[in-house]
C-alpha cells in the first residue's frame, strides 16, 4: 500500500465495527474514500457485503463542494420502513384483529397475496410525475405540489401485520398491540435517481445532487408510497388506521399516517457536509426510536428512545446520539455467497428456512422448480453482546428497552433464497 493509500485509509472510522473488516470490505472502503481528501467513512456494527458485492452498513460524509460522483449512491436510495399502529375496536387486553388473522391463516395469506398482486401494474412512479413549482429552494414552509400524473405504489420489499406486548405508558400493565409494517422504496424512480447520479455525477456538486428536485421528490414520495400500501392492507384486512388524503396525488387517494419511520438509505447535508447512510439511520433527524429489520420470520426490533412523560410516544423520544456518532444500524447482516464467514468473533448466526406459514416468500415456487428434495433458506446475524455495547456507544440506552414486532402474516421479496440439496 502506497503512502497515498495509507493517508486515504486514515479517514476510515472503524471503531464501531461489529467484527474485523474483510479484504473485500476494506477494498470497498478504499473505493469510497479515494476520490476526495474531504471524504470520511464510518462503519456500523452491521457492516457486510451483500449478494451484489456492495458494502452495507456505513455513514459517509464529504464536502458540499465535492463532485456528486464521490457519493456512494445505490439503486435503492431512500429505502424506508414505516410502522402504523392499528386502533383496537375494544378495550380488551388482547387485540381481536390478531385473533381473526391467526384463526384462518390460509385466508390471511391469500389476502396479503392479493395486496401484492394489486401493486403489479404499468403505472410506476417516475420522475415525469414531479409537479412543476416556482417555490424557492430552502423554503421554510413545506409546499405540497400535486403530481403531474397519478402513479401506483411499488411492491414493498416487506409488508405485513405484526403484533407485540408492551408496557402501557403508565407502566401499570402490559398491552397487546397490532401494527401494519411496510418497508421498501419506489423501485423504478430510485433506479432513475441512480442513473442520474451516474450521468451527472461529474458535472454537479454533492450538495446540488442532494438538493435536486428529483432527490427531494423521491424522498417524500417514498413515504407516501408506503403510507398508501398500508392503507391497502388496512382495507383488505378490515383494520383501523389513522387515515388522511394524499393531496399531492391527482386522484386524492387515501393513505395511512405512520407512527414511526426509519430510513435505511438516506442522504442530506448539514454544516457544509453531505451525509449518505446505508443500512443506517441518521439519528439527529429522528424524533423517536429506530426500526431494526431482522428477517421475515423474526420480524422487526425497535430500539426505543428515552421515555418522555410530557408527550405521549409509544416508541420514546430521540436517541441520545453524540455529535461524532450520528448514525445507527437499521438492518441485520444477511449472509450470502460473497459474505459467508463469521470471522473470529462469537457472532450469532441463525438459519431461517422458507417453510414458515406466516411468511409469504416471493418467487418461492419458481425457486423450488418442482424439486421436493431441496430446502430453501437464508442465514442472518442475531445481535450479540458486542453489538449491544456498540449501540450504547451510538446513543441507545438498554434501560429504554427493545420492542419486538412479531409477524402474524407478512410478504417478503428482499431475501434471496439459498438452496440446500438433501
């Protein structure tokens, strides 16, 4: 390694790593840092290489004057998970909506499959949907502009109905709660943003790219898409969510209001720095806990923020992040053919088979190809003690607790299945 390369790697912050970086991860880090001396890369404890060879689990920063080409942009920009609390129709300790779902799983699976099928059409969200506006940039007042045309939500990477037992805010009893959870992005529009970055990255600054009309529209439209999918699920299953009208949609469709939102892939600029997060949330932009995506059959974990007795919040208030640690992991490690080693640490590795009656895996039948002598599975990391200690360094207080959202029925299409021949 040359002296220039060594100076480049000095801008790599690996103090929050969950395990030693592999050679492939180090190469990815070098490629992120080598284009500008103003770049910085902080590795999160959920770092790994995905099945496409891309590095996951980091926060990247650079100068606002750097060219946009230095940014580590991927084709899933602004991927987000949103949680929607279901209103109980009774005051009973157990939500009756959960009983209806689990009492007839065959019907529940069919209903969830119908929601997915209803999202597969020829009217995706693209940048030609962006409405024209004369609003000055950096306006303090958020202006809602109607889209040029209506569009249909993308099929989420995950969507489903989940439940949990949590302490009441007065802390005197346990309550059973049901949630709708939707995770994904606007797939075609996100790919358009990725192509725009490839085409124009050398011509504009990183700040201009982050503040572009396309990026800002995609960031808000992604949330709107998840809200509208949640409304579809609520209508299909007869659930009560807090509904509003999407006034930016020409057809004024209904959408649900989320109780908690976490962006897995995000970017913004602050204090003359542009930040890009991957499988990590920017904690200083959150006002409550952080959603952690484990895997289909396990569900979601929510790292709760401190309790705030002055204002009711089921998931607590903002995490107590430090100024030098403004990111928090949002997804577990997903092992694959390119990243299949546990390393020297005692990380817990869990194998999840695809035969769960709760989880609907997209493409399961085609993956089997009529072969009954094979098992399809995935392998994931379950956070261990070292992981929890790092999250405490990143602002989480264990006394605030973790809420586990367990699936009642869910649809998954972002967990590529691996084949085990018998």
